[in-house]
């Protein structure tokens, strides 16, 4: 187990790798003026430093004739940030802006968290 000072040092090193920033949005219920309930997109976090990572691997069952790649996309960010499954995330890194959706529960560690992503296709 790492001491508190070792965790702080490790976290500082990890956060030096954050070259992107993200905005996190949720689709939340709200009450309209006519007292009916609707849903709207709400920004819950803006300008959060992060690092986007892409990894490609051969898909299961691929053959030499028709091989394909399966892409895994993750964003790394501070562990105390709450990103709910299904949240929309707009990430800008290296001058490229893309919209994603968190596709599961984040893996949270002492120094960072990893959020699996997929391309945003609209609110469910």
C-alpha cells in the first residue's frame, strides 16, 4: 500500500499527462411551466482536465480473409469526479473535439479513474 505522500506524487505524475479537457452532460428530468415533466441536457462539469486514449485489437473470430479491428476508447481523469453511466462527454484533445458517451461504471483508482467510452449516438 502506498503512503499518502506517494499517492500524491503518483497522482501529480499522472495528471501531467492530461492534455485534453472535457465537458460532462447528463439527461435530467425537469418540471415544465405547464407542470408536465420533460428531459433536458444539463452540463454538470466543464473544463475538466483529462486524457483520451484509443486502443485497437483484432475482433474475436476474425480470420485472415476478413479481419477487423475493435476499438476501445477510454478517458482518464481525477478520481473524485462523478461520471454517471450514460453521461455525454465532449472531449477536446490535440485540437480535435469529439462527442462520446460513457458506456459503463468507471474504474476508480487512488490516482485516477478510467471511463470507457463509445461515440455518442443520441440520448436513449
